[in-house]
DNA sequence: ATGGCTGTTATCCG
DNA sequence: CCGGATAACAGCCA
C-alpha cells in the first residue's frame, strides 16, 4: 500500500492504537525483513519499550520508543511497507496470517507487520533511511525547487517523480496521475518541462496526494482483515457512496479506455521497467 | 495452469 | 555520476 497517502493514513490510524502501549514480546519470523538489525538486537532493544511517537517521512514510518532507565531513553524504529506491507494492531489471540515478518506482543494485543512479498522493512538501523527530497505537502515543495532540481536532468519527468530525493513519497500511481492533471507528457526530459508546466505539476502533485489522503481517511479501513478496504485503497470502493477509488484515478490502469477529459484512448508505456499511463492528446510530447 | 503482471528500492552494471 | 536493468518475493489474473 505504499505511496505517501496510504502511509499517511496508516500512520494516523496507528498512532492512537500504539502510543502509550508497551512491548512485552518480540518475534522475528523473517530476519531479512529487519536487516541489518539482527533478531537478538531487536528483541533486546524493544522489550519493555513503549511507543511514544509515530511520524511519516516520505513513504517511511518512524516510530519513537522509550525505555525508562536506559540511555538513550528514546530511540527510533524505522518502517517501510515495500509493495505489499501492512501494519495493524489486533487482539492478542488473533490468528497469525501467513506472511508476518515481525510480531510485537502488547498487553492483550499485538502489533503485526504483515508483508507477503517481503520487500518491506522494520529496522533499528537509521542508515536504512535514504536522502529525502522535500515533503510534497509542506512549504518547501515549490515549483522553484522543481526548476532548480530538474534544470540539468535529462531523465523522463515520470521516472524522475519516483526519485525520492526530488520529492519524497510519490510512487508509480500518483506519478501518472499528477502528470495527467498537469497535462505534461511523461516522456518529457525533465529539464525540458516549461516553467509554467512545473507550476502546474507542483499543484497537481499536491492535489492528487491531498485528495487521496482525504479519500483514504473516509474509508473504514480494516487493517486486521483482508478485502477491498484492508488498507489498499487504490482500487477499493466505498461501500456506501459508490464513488469508488477507481473513478478517482483518472489514467492509472486505464490503458485502452477513453480519456476522461478528451475521450481519446489512454496509452500504457513502460519507463524504467514501470508502467506509465497517459493521454497522448492531453499530454502531448511537443 | 503457465506466464505475465504488480504499489518499492538497493544494487549492480556500462 | 548517471541511467537502465535486475533482484528481492509472493499472489493474482487472464
């Protein structure tokens, strides 16, 4: 569920369920998922620690824990969901799902990190945090920043949007969506994107992410189960309104369907081994 | 059922 | 350094 909006919604859901809770037990079922921390170190460090904070940085989750009587009293735990990671709190007796790299026992509850593809991570190692560009929903993310950062970059703008050092948190879906709204061809070399288009791009990125967070916030997400609303809200539909998320995505996964703006056919291309969707008419190359 | 697709990103090449 | 390809892994869909 990994782009910025999904992580933001998760963090908001998790915060009230974790803050103040003490970790009683630690089980690492999949050591690779906590690398480079080793299971013994994780267990020693987390036992009897209490969650005191949770923040999002790009697509990363930064948990803060406190251990009284030890120094430093407060320390971070870094999480990333990869492609299929989920995190949730359930009653302690909840049956353990199939792919759970880490289980943290709380009092009467458990915190589960489930991750079928094991691309995600939960680690004590801060070196796992990459260099980050500005947060797209904060003031530092401006058209001017894009202009400066892209001035000498020949890489296609779609590919560059996935670069977390340019701006933190955009993934494959919202990259296509933002470019569609800004009417910029995904193939445009970054340095060739006009200043006016960069202004539209900045605005489109903010809009797309904010709308997604807003939408995700309205969903009764069931993080402890499976199904359309289990936290993967890209394609889920709201039970009541009938306004599904699919309708909110204007180009992503819509190859060969009519463009919602002009009616011509949406195309799928592959850039840097990832699918890109766009409307050749609304997002012309020239 | 086999093969091709998938939300991420580290790492290894040229 | 830059950019492209691949690997890490499992599930789902046609």
